[in-house]
C-alpha cells in the first residue's frame, strides 16, 4: 500500500516516532506492507515520488526473507534446520550462513547476552503463547540445557549447520527485521533511490542515503516524552524494551526479554537503543544491552567503532550514552 502524509508520524506509539525530515519537504510518501508479523515501511520524501515502484520492489524482499527465516512456517529453511540439525548436518543457503555467522559473532562480542537460541526459555516462561507465567524449576533447567550459540556448529566451507545437542531452536526475532532492512536498503541503492527511511515493527529503522537532518527519530519508551532525538544519515537504529509483553508474579514484573545466561527475564534496564551502520547489528546489540545493561554497553562501545548506545535504567535515572556513530547526530538526551 502507498499513502501520503504530513511530516510528523508516530510509527509506534510511545517508542519511536519519525519527525519532520526538513523544512523544504511538506509531505512524505509511505509504501508499506505486513511481513514477519509486523509492518514494514519505506518512507520517501515527496520529491522522490518516482521511486515508489522501487520501494515496493524492496518490500518484496521482506516477504522472501519471511519465507526463509520464519520460525512459524513449517517449510521455511529455519524450521527445517531446527527440525533436523541436531541429528545430521543440514545444508544452508549462503544467506542463512551469513546471518548465523553475524549472530555468533555478536554473541561472542557481548559475552553471550545476545543469543538466537532462547526459544526453549521463551516457551517455558509462556511468552510464546502470550501467557506469561513462572516456570517450574525442572522445566527451566531443561530449557537452559538447550540454550547457547555455542551449540551451533557452522561449516561455512561446505555450507552446513549442525546443532551439538537435541532441543536447540534458533529464532531470529531479535535480528531478522534488521537483516531484512539491510537487504532492502541495498536493493534501493541498486535501483538508484537517493534517500529513504525504512522501518520494521516500529523498533527498527534504517536510513539509506540522504543527508543528515532529512530523517529524524524521537525515542519515546513511555508516556514521559522523548528521551532522545537522533538525526540519521546512512545509519540504522534498533531499540529493545520489555513493554510489549510482561506479567507480574511474586511482587515483580517479568518481561519477555530473557537473559540467556541465567534463563530469567532481564532486569534493570527500561530501554536500550543502538545506532550502527547496519540494522541487523543495531537490533542484536539493542537486545544485548537491554540484557547486559550499561556495563556491557560501555565495554562494547569502547572497543567497537561506529556504535552509539543509549541505555535508560528502570530506576528512573538518566539515560546514559556510550560511543558514537558517524551516520548519526544525537540531540536532546534526558
């Protein structure tokens, strides 16, 4: 679908919102569709209306990637891998191998805080069925035995994937949307689109081309207003929060973002936002920093260039900022 809108749009209530790109553009054009259980959008400036078809073709990639990477489709490449890789090595496409390699690298660089094998944990906590509850201790321990990216063995030379133990399940919920946005941005560049802002689910943005100031994103994790405003230029922004799904038990709030190292819901962070050149990395690191908190964000950003992180604590303290990204200008942090 295609729509035209004035230059202030909330793409996800109380989390991320897109602001006026610049004074000379009084309208945007949105091209959007639903894929990967969320809304994918390509936002063009009004003067770039000739590229609507290119935007629609880029969105086709989200559909294609869902066919391959969905955890919920019986015949997707991911489902077949989850079903058989603990028994025999499973042949994988170059795309699957590249995505798994990225996930393993981020897992290692974040001391295990990001992990794509947490599905067994989500299941025992009831989050897969959106019916959160405290798990039995024996069920939690059984799930933890299946979790860990170290259980994934890649033979990239021969194009094979093997799981070390039965019960391992890979899910790309924390990185798949960003991966799709990166592929879409490449497609837009190949088709000569000078600038566009891509988004998925309201928690992932990817600015492709353009100049700084054309795309401005407000970060608003709750009703308290924006904690930051970011101007993007050829950069990506990923955000993580537990606001979507949670339950209360034993006097505590338990969110759906789980710490793969303990098996329990992450605690201590209200929101984590990461800006890097690539959306898949931004999404993965946002999850990792939500789990690992400001200590992990500080350590990672100190050793990895072009990574800007904002971590807002649960206790109402100020948002902390770490690192920097050449493709982003940060304003108005509170």
